[in-house]
C-alpha cells in the first residue's frame, strides 16, 4: 500500500526549487503558466515544468524503510542527489531530499526535512527532478516552407573565406519534363550534371537537424552575436523558396494572391573553446546514480569528445547552440561529381 506524503493539485503549486550537482533553479507557477524565477524570458518547456509540478504535488512512497536516518550516508541522504523545496498556496512548504538508488527495488531513498523517517519512492517522482536547464528550454528548429522541398529555388553554402557552392532549381517548361537541380561553385564554376538528389539530401539534413546543447538564449543584439562569431560567420547557409502571400489593398478592393521569394538562413560561428561547457550540460541525473549507496558527490566522467565544435544559430532564432561540425557534414561538404 502506498504511503501518501502529500496530495495536491498542480495548480496548488506556487514554486519549486531544485538543487543538484550542476543544477539550481526555481520554477514558479501562476494560473497554469510556468516561468523560471528571476528570468521570465527563459523559453521554458511548459510540459516538462508541469511534469516537475506533478512530481512534487502528488507524492507517495512505496514503503517506509526506517524511522531514523534522514541524513544518513547509508541512504545517500547526507549528500542528496536532489534537494527539492516546494511551496504551495496557503503557505504550506515541504523540502524533499532524494538519496541513493536501490537497484533491488528500482526506487530511490527519500527523506523530508524536519523528519527522521526514510522512504523509498519510485522513478515516477524522481525522473522529472532530473531535468537540467538544457532539458527545460524549448529548442528552436528551422521552420519548413509549406510545400517543403518543392517550394525551394536554391540553397547556398558560403564560407568566410569566399568559397562555397550553390544548388539552383532549373525549371523545364516542356511537356512531361521534370525540374532538375544544378550545382555551381561561388567562384562561378558550373558543375555538369543533375544534382536533384544531392540538393534534396542537403535540405533533409538541414531541416532535420535538431541541436540540443545551447550556450545562450535571448540573443538579439549585434554585440551578442559577435561574442559567438555569428556576426561574421564561419559559414552561412541560405535557403531560397517561393511562398504564396495574400495582399489586402488599402482601397478595400479584392485581396491579391502573389508568389514571392523568401529566404531562411543558418549561421555557424566561431570555434567553441575546449574548456567551454554549455548550460545544463553538467550535472548528475538519477539514471547516472543507479548504484546502491553512491552519493551525489560521484559525478559523471567528463566528456572526452574532441570533435570540432562551433556556435550555431537558426534563422531569426534567439538561442545559440553548440554543434559538432561532423553532424553538419551533409550540409557543408560538396558532393562528389564526375
């Protein structure tokens, strides 16, 4: 039989503070909207914030382990994995400490501030508490045209040294003829052949790319872009496409439908220093501590990856990401031709 610790609605939550190795943040809630305390502009994932709220407003233990040991190293509660303080409407407040993982029961030790009792709680509660800042941001993507690849007229990849290449749509008006794609270098050299498959593969790679390691958000000014080499990027990818717009004249006459060419851009900036860590990247999650008796002081091994990384920003985006160039090879590298 479950032991009920607290049973409230998510709307009863005022705020929840989560402290862990590499994480220390507070999520507030008002009228069903969640925001990051002291940073209302942070693009907070509302679904994940609600997961956290649910985890601390409806809390039950699988069983009681001991009547004493709330701060014991035996249960990892002297150096807890998570220390969580939840404040509820009406002034109620509760602080939970989540300790070591018990592999025999597939659950975690938990204690409540002001009590000596030790409980075992399931992953249903602990999993959302492991969200880092990296997990809580709403990631940006490149918005696809309505007609996807069929709307495109060109794709240009330009590097800072003046080199690069461009795919261009070649329309054939003759009956039953299919459009093809040409490839040329930015120095004017035309490459013979039909590069339709290569152009579509580049499109798929670009629009399917979803970086997750970010270093800054709310980036708007030229000065901020310059900090990451995005004002004069190492590489800039420009997508040209046709879009249908409806124009309503000022004289109240009938709306006019018009096809216009638009562009989308992606910029790749300066190299990321080897010692740089993206926000939310460090820290220990519950899954990394699934060994009985370990303490929160046992951190993950540092990332040994040495692949070249650069700063990256989407068209009109406000989040600066960190991307491995190897992940963008399908976008940045010229195709082979005979």
